[in-house]
C-alpha cells in the first residue's frame, strides 16, 4: 500500500508517540488533561489507543485482529491496518 503524506504522518505519529494525542499535547502544555477522550480512564497514548483502550476494543478487533494487544504485537501488524484503524477511530 502506498501512503500519501497525511497517511504517513498519522501512522508514524501513532507508532512513535509524536502526535496529537492528549498525553503528548499535555506534556507540551497544550492540553489540560492527558486522559483518553474515548474512555476517559487512562492517559491517551499511542500504546493505550493501539493496545488497551476498552472503548476501542471492537474497532481494534475489526482492524488489527484482536480486542486487546501487547505493544510487541504491533510489530507484526501492517501499516495499512494501523492506518485503517486510526481513521476509523476518529482520533487525530
């Protein structure tokens, strides 16, 4: 799958943690709270979104193949699947 600039930026940001998720913005002083906008329980980090957010479990299963993942599992998931999950989640 060839990615355009927007897709590449979103996937790379999600994989590296340098993105517009709340924890990153909170650390930069641009957000009042680091809590996940989907579940409101845990900090909104890449690992939380990709692996453990309960509010995204069904989407994660549909796009990434499992309701919950370990961070090491992300290595074996295609970038296209991560892009599709990211887009479906509605998160930046």
